C-alpha cells in the first residue's frame, strides 16, 4: 500500500498552485492498468491537444509455478516487480485524446525472480550414490538487478472514449531489457557439503548459460482505464 500512498501525495502536490510564479502542469486524470510486469496506478497531464505526459507506479508479486532447474525436484518460482515509469504520448490527430497514438517510455524497475529452496528435502548425487543432507538449511535463488533497472520502450496504441470522463487505452510495443544472471545465497553459518554445493553450482551455471542466450528486445503490452477530472 505504500506505493499507492506515495502516488496520493504526488497527486496532491501536483494540484497545489503556488502563490507566485508560473502555473505548474496540472494533473488531468488518473489511470489504472495492467501490463507485462503487473498492475500499475498513474496520473497524467495534457501538454496540448495532441500530447500527454504520464507518470505511473507499479507493484506486483505473484507465484508463477514450478520449474526444473536440474535439481532432484522442481522449484517454486515467484515474481516481484516494483518501480516507476514516465511516458510521453503523442496522438496522431487532435480529437480529445482519442484514436491512434505513439508512446515513448522510460521505466525504473526493480524486478526479480526468486525461490526459497529447502535443501534438506532434496536428493544429491555423489558418484553413483544418491544421498540426502538432513542438516542442510534453506537456500535463496534469485535473478534480480543490482539496482533499479532503466528500461526504455516504444509503443503504438489506441484510445477509445467510453464516457465523457472515462477512456480505454491499449498498446503494444518493444522494450530493451537485459536479464541479469542468477545468483544464490545459503542462509546458514554451517558449511555446505561439497556434493550439495557442486549440484547447486551446476544448476545455476546451466540457468545462466540460458540467460546469456536471451534477447535484449522484448514485447511490451498494456491495457488501462483512464479517468479525466
């Protein structure tokens, strides 16, 4: 909820008018939508009859299923995404912000894929022998950026006015995104047995070999409802 409280204060600040000086850009509406990194809440202002600026905050956390990474059991992966996006939108025709538009965006996002693995429940190979490690603790496996990732995007979309104050937006496009390598952390002061460490490192090495083959250009798509004040 903190991200939505932050947005509330941003909206309030943008609507304040200074006693002296030039008038600031006024917030003209709110939008709520969903895209490939989850849900978002935002606000927008109109620069003229064709151009808009958007500011959006997103937060999304969800389990995405089990995956085989080379260990004796498939692991449960979770997805977390939070950040902010700034968009410049230009409509092809001046028609009260309806019809086709192009959009350029810059997103600051901290996304991650992560899993907590209970090593004591897995089996390990030591030569031709399968062994257990009942004294092993849990391990954190994750793919995430070291800091907020800067993600540029370019989209083409369409706006349909549903009522006087509500419109439906949809867009598709491309974004530039470099996926980081997977890393792991062992949450214990005890030393991992060599056969457990070797199996983990082999699994992470295989994950990273696949990550390095990934493209840096990905599709982006979104749909949202906008409310005009």
